[in-house]
C-alpha cells in the first residue's frame, strides 16, 4: 500500500478497478466522472505508477493496479462494512421492460421492499438500458436480449410465452376454423393491433407457428403493450401478447385465445448484473429474489 495514501483516493481506485471504467465508477461513488479521473491521476502521481490503461471503452488495470488491489481490497471492504453497520444499504437501481416490471417484477420484490430494500426503477428498451448499465446507471437489467461481449454477465431468467388473442366478439369469426390456413384467412378480416409498425411480435408468430409470412398491415400501432392490450380488450382487433400481460383477461373471459400451437413462440428474459454491483448486499438480495420468483413465471 502506498505510504500516506489518501483513503478516499484508494476507494476511488478500487471502485474504478471493479467497475472497469471511470464513468461506471462515478455514480457508485457519488462523484462526477471528471472528479474520478482527477483522483486517479492524483493517486498515480503519489505512487509514481500508472494504474490503468485507457481503452476506447473503459480502462484496463496495469499489473501494479492488480498488486495494489490485492493489498487494499480486503481492508477497504471491511471498513465499508463497519461504516454501513446500522445504516440502510444503497438503493438498488433496477431496469427493464415497463410491462414486465409492473406485472411480474415489482410484485415479486414486495417482500424485500417491506423489509427495507430501496429500489430505483427505470423502464426502457433493451439496448438503451444496457448502454446505460455500461455507464454505471443500473445495477440490474432485465432484458429480452443477451448483451453482446463479455463486459456484462447475464443469466437466463425465464421464458415468456406469446399468445394470439382477441376480444370474444372477434374470436367468434374464427370459430370452427381449427386449421392454420383457415384461421389466417379469417383474421384477414380482423383489424390488427401492434406496438410497432414493422410488427415484430406478430410476424414472428406467423413465421414460427403458421410457417407463413405475414402480409397484413396494422390497423393500430401504439408503442406500449399495455395500450395494445387495452385496445384489443375493448374490441379493436387481434394481437400477439405475452401471457403474463393477458392471462388475467383470458381467465375472466374478457379476452379469447385464438390459437393453441404445439410449440408457442417463446422469448427468453435475461437478468444482467453490472460488474462490481455485488458490493451492495441489497443487489444480491434483489437478484436472488428475482431468480426464485421467475421459476413460477
């Protein structure tokens, strides 16, 4: 350990070492990115050694940085534990698709919330959320896409089943037509409601289940699956929706299942954890609770 080293500088160094970048370490330290950079430069001047090699994205520790980490990690972690005794853990920054957060994730985390775990939740699309995680904004992200590269670790969380549904009024038009060809023909007369103009979910259903290319155009597009569900439930037409979102409506009879394929389309959900986030015990509690709850999703 460097003689007379400033404790705050060592904490900043360890945060950068674990996070892999100045940008990702900054929010964990409650500092700005320029301040983190300045503190690392000061520590390099005090030690007379280069600590990190700057890369296009992030930094790579030098051999001396690995050696320094071996000397200071355990003492600093022990000190942090003493400082946190009796104090509330830092909030867990969690992100994912808005509908899944509302229907599955937040209800599953109620026991932790009532036990004192604090959450800061962000809704969004996979790629922007993963980029924000790389910048250190999120501790955990639930995404429908496995992150590229090795910087972010992910584990499969659950498989989401997609269903072809409509209101009972429109479903009657498909009655007595069990074959895929007849159903596709019948649905040409039914308006389609989707969340994007290129119809990714519905096109995938047609391709994987019916073995056909979808040629119809959407009657309504709205970039929110809750809004799609609301429109379909009110009788606007048909759509393909995740089971988690529409199961309650199917059970109550407000929605009708139009087709039961042998192998329904599945979308795998992944749980991604930011490097270094496990220094907050609450992150581990949220992660483990989600993995347990997802077994029943």
